[in-house]
């Protein structure tokens, strides 16, 4: 008897980690990521004709897909962005690549997938060693197209996750940041993953898309099937499989209550972010794409405190040019002027490898401790300088600030600043306009940077504390590992003491401190951060109203007392309770 017929479909509640608020009810789209497994077998000379015909059909199918994607990108992002697909079409028309594959088929006696893969790998290796940067980048195009073509040869759908997720609850082992970037316009109902944590980048994207998400649902992918009905509770971190009528009814009421609260908060967020004792606090937004400036306005953010520029790179098949980047940065700066836009230079690597950049990033056993962010940029001056020039040029069109991620100490900051000085000189020599007074800051997210805050404060104009990474490195807790997520404690005494140290040193040198990690978007921690002396908070736009509400319900004097009290405590749990009690005693959304 097929197992389908005896399958138990009674309601089951599975716990996970609440990652993005909201409730969704819908059918599952099970997203399975597996590397292409290439069949390898010998073929009979009589089968060569059929193998050649399969190859030709796959070439045509791939060409059509690339043309379709190109047209879509052109419509959504413009002709410049779409031009990169011309390079993909050229690869598919490359006579040398095609005839070499057919020669391989004749001489090796192997199946066509194996022959094409072998020839494509030879091409990629040859392009990767070329001095000329433009030609070297063609290796990425060949890799991308070869992958699509092999998928077509194997009869696998090459649709993007975004297309497949529409109107569904996406259930996956994990979602890479580049897949998350592709989910942007997908209208997915919710996202649930077996692994991950509140600060993994796919979750950060889900929050800014206002898509409910639950992570760390362990073996959910093994328990559900495509088309199963599930209810996702992104507030409490629960997934209810095969929900019963009463459960749906109960959640319908919860959804209505939560919606009402969100509307009240949004309404209240038209008011300025001023504490009860009259102190104005800058509440800014974190964005991943220039288009998200619409959200910043919708949620009344005071500009952007963190523009994660790597998402421009994650959603593109290859490194975006200086002009492409300039257009995005300028659009954000112009839209939000006179409010500031803090543009962070590239933070690729770690949990954000670039799909089209496999030639730039080696496999690493400890990616979070590896060749990421500023380390990568300083080793790739051409890529870094393109970005710095693009940011400088955008600074002529608004209030742009620039900051470097993952700075570990003064020498690294000096090296980055030296490259920036070169870019300034180049633009000046060409008579290109930029804001010569554009403030330059550094993120504090590595313990060594926190401990040398006094030195860094002398070489930059502001700090932005990336608590997602800072907590990960201070407590040695992998930020995307759900098994140790309970040990990831923002109120650990080491975190509170480190924050105090950073603020004290920054203020000693007249520098302002912002916090732009996820901790800044949790209203429960607003008083602690402000009480420790943090000047600005930056968060995913939909979280702005709740944090503003908390700011408007407290006095800075009380917040300072709270911070002093937590500094005397010895455990994360005690400080957490103190923050929660402080919040509950003041914040009441009726
Ligand atoms: C952080 O580490 O807190 C941060 C804001 O940067 P990201 O989450 O992009 O690593
Ligand atoms: Mg970081």
C-alpha cells in the first residue's frame, strides 16, 4: 500500500525559534538544495547522435531561459543590470565550447553531461588565470551558464526559489542569503528552516520583507511534503502541521489582535523619537537594497544606519560595476536626503558567499573567522576601489556616510582609509563631484576592535556596533547555529561591559556610537542600550515603530539607572529579566 494512504495527518506543533513576526497559513513548498549529481557512464558509438541532439536541445532551452531572465531583470531593474545576461548568451553561442564538447563526446565515449562538464571546467580554469580582470570575470559567466545547461540536460527545473515560492510557505534545510535576496519579490507566505538563528542573514531579509519566519525547526523538512498545510507562528516560533479548525480559528483571533497592535504602533510612530525627559534619539533603518528606502519612509526611519551593500552582489551573477553601484547608492541617498544614509562597504564571505564569485572565495573551514568583509576588500583592491568611488560619487547627491565592516584594529583601518584617499584623489583629478566632508566610520564587531576603541576613535568619525557579530565573537557562539542559539545572550555581562567600554572610549574622543545589530531592533533592549550611552539605533524598518514606542515611554535617567544596575549583575538571565521588567512596566500598547 502506498505510504500516502496511511500517513497520519493529525495536528502536530513543532517548536522552533521565532525569527520574523507574523502568522501565515498555507501550503508547503519544500525547497531542497542539492549539488548537481552528474551521471557518469560510457555510451555506445550508436548513441552519439542522440547525445548530440540532447545537447542541442539543452542549449536551446538554456538560451530561452537566459533571454527570459534578461527580459525580467530589464523590466524590474533596468537595461544596465540586464546587460550582464548578454555575456551568458555569448557563452551559449561560443562555437569553440560547443565543438570541443562534441569532440570530447566522440573521443572519450562518455555521456554528454560528463563531456560538457569537463570542457566547461577547462574553460573556467583557463579564464581564472588570465591577468585581465574583465576576462577573468568571464569564468563566473561560464560557471553560471554551465550549471543551467547541466540542469537542463538532467531535466531539472532551473526556476528560481522566488518563482517557486509564490503564495507558499517555503520550508528548507537552510536558505542562503543569495536565495533570500531572490525571495525579495516572491510573495512567499512564510519561511521555515531546519537550521539558522535570529541573526542569520536570510532571516534579516525575511524581517525586512515582513514575511513571518521560524528557524531552527530541526527536522521539519523530513516531516513535511509539498502541498501539506501548515500554520507558521513567527511570534512564538512554532510551526503547526495539519492545523485543525479550532487552531485556525484561535490564530485568526491572534492575527487580528497583533494587526491592531501593529497599526497602533505605526500610527504612534509618526511622533518624534523623544524620551519622556526630552532627549531625542536617532532611530535609523537597516536596508539591503536601494528600493527599501520606501520602507524607511513608510516606518518613519530617520535615514539609514546600515546599508548592507553586499546584497547588490549576492543577487547579481557577477560583481556589479562602479556605475551600477553608484546608481543604487545615489538612489538611496537622493530619496532620503537630508536624512543620512550610512553605506557599509562590502561584507561578503562568512555566511554570505557570492554565488557568482566562487573564483574569488575559497572554501574555508571557519568562514566566520575567514576571508570576509574588509579582509577580502583589501586583497581585492579593484573591487574595493570600484565600490569606494561609487559611494564617493553618490555622496554628492545626499548625506552619505561610509563605514567599514569587520575592522580588527588600527592598522587595518589605516589601510582602508589609504585606499579611500587614493579614490578621493582619482576623482578630484578627474573633476568628479563628491562630498569632501563625508564622514567615515567603522563597525565595531570584533572584540579586538572593541578593546582598541580608543585607537580607532582617533582614525574615524563614528562607530556602529554590529552586535550580531560582536556577540558571536565575544561568546564564541556561531550566530547561525540553532543548537547553541540559546547561548547567544545579548545581556551576557561580557556584552554589557564591552558596550559600555566602546561608548566610553568613543565619547572620550567626541565620536558618536550607533548599534545596528539585531539587538537594536528589539524594544526590550532599547533602554539598556540608550542607558549605556549609545547615541543611535538602527534596525530593520518594520521594527522601528515598536522601538520608537519604547523610547517614548522611558526617561533617559531611568534607562541610565537600568544600565548601571545591569553592570552590577553577574548573569545574563538576571539582566534579561531586568530589561524585560523595565519594558513591561512602561510600554503598554492598548
Ligand atoms: C552585525 O554584525 O551586527 C551587523 C550589523 O552586520 P551583519 O549582520 O551584516 O554581519
Ligand atoms: Mg556583522
